[in-house]
C-alpha cells in the first residue's frame, strides 16, 4: 500500500514516521515492511519520501500476546532516565 515516510534529523526533532496514504491503521502485533533503500537524513534535514509498504496482520492470538507482554516491555523502558545532571 502507498505510504509517506518522514525522517527528521534535527535538534528540535529526531524521528521517523510512516503514514499510510489510504488511512490504514496498524494494530498491536502487526508487522510493517517499508520497501526501498534506507533513508538517512543528514544533520539538520527532514526527508519526506513516498514509498510502498506491506502490512502483515497479526492473528488473534498474536494480538493478545502482544497486548499482554507489551505492558511488561514498557516497564523495562521506565527503568532508564535521561537528565542533564552531571556527575563527577
């Protein structure tokens, strides 16, 4: 399906987003493969490209498993913090 890929490598925002041009929605457990070469934005730039993507839908069981274990994976991320505090 057609999609728009936006890759930003700026001080204000470092991100990569995929929007499906037909309004498709990705559910928990689904896999998305964006076709084409990797997009590497140089520092200070935002690159927007139109690509084709394939969405592989998860089965009911895979979707439930992702919902169940996703909360646990999120808690692992909560163990890390980022601060400007310097330590000697």
